[in-house]
C-alpha cells in the first residue's frame, strides 16, 4: 500500500545477497514504478541505495541489554529465546490483549524496505528490512479517540540479557512516537532483513524502524505497545535529557552537545573513507517534514 514511499530506495540487485529477492518483494518494487512519476515529479533526487552487507549489519550493533560494545550483541544475543513471543497491546485501543506474534504477522503484509539507518553516534548503514507498516498493526488493534502517542517496551529478561542485571539504564528499554509519526507509512515493524528472520542481535523477533530518526528510536525485541494520551518516557531521554530528546529527528544542523551531527561515517566504507554529509531527516525530508510544520526543531530535538 505504501510502496510509493520507496521512491528513492532503489534495490540493487547485484549484491551477492540478491537471492533474498523474493517474489513478493519484487512485486512490491514493481509497484513503485507506477507511483514514481507522480510522487517523484519535480524532484531532483534520484539515488540508488546500496545496502550494507549482511555481515556489516549483523556484527556492528547497539543492543545494550547484551553489553555496550558493538560486538557484544552478536556474541551474547544467541541466548535470547524468541519463540514463543507475544506482544501486549494496551491502553487506548479497541482490541487490547496479549497476542501471539504469529497471529499479528499473519494478519499483516510483509514487504521489503531499503532504508538509510543513522545512529546518533554519527555512523550509518543502509539496511534492506522486511516488515509491515506499524499503521497496519495499529489499525488492526483499533486506535481509540484520545490516543496521541504510542509507547514501546523491549523484553525484560535478565536471565538472557546479561546487562539487564545491573548498570545505569532503567530497564526495560523504552521508546515512543507521536501517533502521527507512528501512523506514517515509512514507520516499519521489522521482522527480518535480507529476507531472513530478524537476527537476534538486530532485535529478534520484531523491532521498530523509524528511518528519519536517530537509531535509538528504533527499539528492538518489542513485547509491549501502549496507546496513550501522554508523551511516554523513553530510555535515552531519561538517562541524558539534554543530549537525547523525545523527537530525535536526524538533523545535520542540530549538533549533539558533545559532537557534530553534520556528517556520518558509513559502516563498511573502510577505515580511511571520507565521512558523508548527513541529510535532513536522514534523506526523508520530502516525506516527513510536514509532520513538524511550525515546530522549532532545535527546541524539539
Ligand atoms: N531494546 C533496545 N533497542 C535498541 C537499542 C538497545 O540498546 N536496546 N539500541 C538502539 C540504537 S542506539 C541503535 S543505533 C539501533 C541499532 O540497531 P542495529 O544494531 O540493528 O543496527 O538499535 C536501537 N534499538
Ligand atoms: Mo544508536
């Protein structure tokens, strides 16, 4: 349904991983062509995004439940039990409940989205995700009038997530979106990448992906989704509110207090490769800027 949002996300079929190109994803991408003429009209940007390798994406991770080093998640997340998996949906919804992941996924349409991914630490990748639109899930659950935000929680299971046994983070990891951000067609619930089930270090079995926001908004291994009328508390904002805001929209003009956000290091680009300029809203300005009309993006960082 929202294939038009892939308009600047052109698949690169020459990568070795091209075998993951399944028929459904192909049909989805074919749908892009029709929409491109309309949406792309008057737009100069036409960019081919070359996904990072499966190896890059699955070995350089932030998943603090398993430790703070980029290599910790791949080392320790293997212990995570992801079956069975349930997601509790509660708050201002018509059909609250605890749902088996299979029940949710079988009601959704899985498609492929090749998105830029920009961490607040000023590195980036391009990831070919598989998943469904969060909007479809929220519509399925039935959003009640009065809901203004969506809150998410990661699994809390210290037996399997060693860093949850201590440290400064108030577990579980929490994130949130404004309802209109959550309903935006770019906002994805990802169940896999490169056509494979989501690797544990990347947030198995299901995670959020919000491509125009810093990576920490894209919460992993989700067990709870709450519709609420209040802006929810979020993990990094609770830890360091002057450094990490609720919005966390990628913005090369608003620096982190301790480093510039103007440029980013592309993972896999080699040790001496130049940093590339960071794009406003991570390159999704045409699609999402309207969500923030009239908002001062320095105040609401
Ligand atoms: N539960 C949970 N979700 C999380 C994190 C985390 O530590 N715990 N790290 C975030 C950060 S800072 C980033 S950059 C991305 C990293 O996703 P990736 O490892 O798939 O690249 O996950 C985000 N989601
Ligand atoms: Mo991050």
